[in-house]
C-alpha cells in the first residue's frame, strides 16, 4: 500500500508557500462549488498554516458555501493560544463571511474521548471532503497521528489520542482513513527540521504521513530548506 501511495505523491518545491497554498485552496473551492455546490475543507494545525490562513482573508470566494473542518485538535481550553481552532479563527475564520454554523471545531476542551465522540457525530452524513490540508512533523507525524501510536488498520473516523510526544499529550485526530476520504490532499511542509522526515517519506518508510492516500494521490508543497540541495528545482 505504501509504495502505491508514494507513487501517487507529487512534490512541488516552492519558495513562496503562502502564495502557492492560498492559490491552491481558493482554486479547490471554486472547483468544488462549481461541481457540487459546496466546499468541504479540512484545516491543518501547527505553525506553518498561520500565514496562509491570514492570506486567505484577502481572497474573494463564495464563502457562504464553504464548510470548515479540523484534522486534529489539542486538548486544551477553547481559548488557549495553542489550540488549532483558535489559531485558524484568529488568523482567518472570525473575520470571514463563512457562516459560523459551517465552522466545525473539535471540542477538545471536553477531553479526548468525549470530543472524539462529538466530532464523529458532527461528521455524520458528511461524505468525501474536497480538500484536506495537512502538515508534517519532525518525526513524520501528521494531524495527531504519531509514529508508534497509530494503527494502519484503524477503522474509526475520529480517534482520541493519549501520550502524544508533541505537547499536549492528549489530542483528537481524524484517522488516516477519514483524512484520505477526500478529492484532494495538500501537505504544507516547511522548516529544515523536517529534512529527515521528508527523506524517510521519500524512501518509503512507514511514517504516519505516508498513510494518507486518497485515490487521486497527494500533493506536497515543500519549502527548499526541507530538501537536499540536489533535489531543489524551483
Ligand atoms: C498539530 C498538527 C501537526 C502539525 C505538524 C506540523 O496540531 O500539531 O496538526 O500535525 O501540522 O506538527 O507543524 P508545523 O507546521 O508547526 O511544523
């Protein structure tokens, strides 16, 4: 399975991640709304997306048809600086014309188990996403799917995660299977501390990111500092 996924992974080196990702997201929105009248977008957490979300505030889109989901969340109070939803709301969503009822946060402040059950309920009746945004951690994790803690055979759509190596330990994550149930996936990878993880991924190592495998394959926007010099062709 991993070889099949790797063959469908397209690497796009960019020295302007913000511009490239913003354009990608906006374009995916236009296409989804044209094809089926709505756009189901799953957001990534972490630091890389903040500037991209900020840039989204300048995009002219059919916002009333956008539906926002979160790939993972950290079990912290709702207004904690480290919450993925807080970051996305501050950077973009709060000031947007996306109807509040279409911004589906993971209520991780209630604890991982309860929040995972609640998110499963929120996702009921929602089919294939249109675009899933993801980041890559230094150890190869994506969303809150960590090496040694995820199972490739996971059948649940949403998972309560304990003992995560990246703080906080308690988290909620969509599973690799649910994150792969999408028309398209876009990874946004930056920072030279990601080099080893990128190499492992490209070598076919079973890192969590490699298990995200929709039919259409995966696109990776990658900053030059994450690659060896010989791999960089802008
Ligand atoms: C989180 C994540 C996580 C993140 C990566 C990359 O909540 O921690 O969703 O998977 O996307 O760790 O994070 P950076 O962009 O900060 O490197």
